[in-house]
C-alpha cells in the first residue's frame, strides 16, 4: 500500500472530512495527480474536473479542454441517471398499481 496525503480543500471541509487524513492507495493502482496542488485521484476525469473547478485561473488550454470534456461527460452521465431513475419510478408506480388492482381488490 502506498500512502498519500490528501490536500486540504474546501469541499472536504464542508463534508466534515479531515483534510489531513491519509488515503490508502493499493499497489499498482493507476492514479492521477493534480499538477497544481498534488491531490491524487483514482480517475483521470475526476482530476480534470478538479483542475477546472479548483484552479480555473491556473489551467492551460489543453487542461481547459480536458475539463470541458470531463464536465460534458459528467453531464451526460447525470442525464442518463435521471432517465433511469424516472423509468424505475414509473415501473414501480405502475407495478404497484397493477398489483393493487388485481391482488388488493
Ligand atoms: Zn488541485
């Protein structure tokens, strides 16, 4: 296991997470570090989103492009999640409605 210290940031502070807590990274795991603050991320997309949101004035054009692509990808994932959640609620609603119509009567 490799130890890495997470850097302090406002998001962690608001969540009540100790910013000085250590993070355990499994050996051989690929990580992505922020060039500006050293914070380590498990996925490249998370690092790109972090850079664009936490260091907007310090990112260069390629990092800004990566941020925009990551933000669009995140937005697409959120949209997909909303459709799946809505579909699940509709199926549950009509499932209970039909169950009540045939079983509860
Ligand atoms: Zn950073």
